[in-house]
């Protein structure tokens, strides 16, 4: 019997991004241009996506995978600068869905877990005055505090700890497994009204780990 080999997905280049006949065309064109810029060029400021209220224009086959990689139509997007540009117009709405948002349209995409991965942690101070700062896979830098809190969930498959950081709006970063090990080492046992708890301090706030 003749064996049929399954074709492997090929990385996506900006040249094969869709033509929508709308402002997303400009976004894809900017992605094509920006992805060729020399690394280290000055980053653009974040657009005010939370203030934009465009019409919903449907969904596209774009997915942020659980490991932080971005895919379009089943193939990985290969250029980091392109992904960074798309990430600047991400918005998660109250309906729980994530969108690419421009002033005139809103396009739905899929997210398997979190929007970003926290890949690095910096620790300043200790105890109640401790400040934790994280860097994401796309270069966002977040100081954990009441404004940008830590939350903890348990993995449905193995009951392992999954820490998340609020990056902006409703967008979150999942702390990578390697960084999670270092984060958990910072937990301190404290007495609270409900009993003994394990907490991690940052930015003057205590974040409680699940029992």
C-alpha cells in the first residue's frame, strides 16, 4: 500500500497575509514592513484600543497557541516583529473573546491559553517591600502590583500551578514553567483571618497561592 505523507505547515510570511479590503490591510502591510526592521529599533507606543468601538467584522483563522506561538491558517507566523505589531492591537472584551482591533473594525482570533508568556523575572527587595518585574516573550515589561496583579490557577490535566499576570486591559501572560519554579520559591507563610496561607509579595500587595 502506498504511504501518503502529510504536508507540514509552512511558516507564514507577511506576503501571504489576507487582503480584507479594510484597515486590516494597512495593519498587514505595516507588519510586512516592520518585520524587516533591524532589531533594536525604537518601538511604537501602544494604540488606544480600549477606546475604540468599531463594528465586528467576523473571525480569521489566527491562533495564539498555548506555548505563545502565533499561527495563521495552521502555519506559524515566523517574524517576531510582525507578531509584536499584532499584539499591540489585541483586546479581550467582556464577552471573553479576543480581537484584533483597529479604529474601524474588530476581528476575532483564538487564544488557547494566555495572550503572552512571561519568560523572565526580576526581583528587587524582599518580604513585604519586594517588587517583581516580568518580561514577556514579546518584550512587554510588567511590574506586579495591585494594578497588574498575579493570579493563580491549577492545571486541569495535572493540577500543577499556573500563575498569570495582568499585562493590560484583560490581556494576561502565563508565567513559563521555568520562571514559575523561581516564583514559587518566593512564597512566604503568613497568618491570615482564614488561617495560614502561602503568599507572594510584590508592589505592596500580597498574592495568595491556592491551597
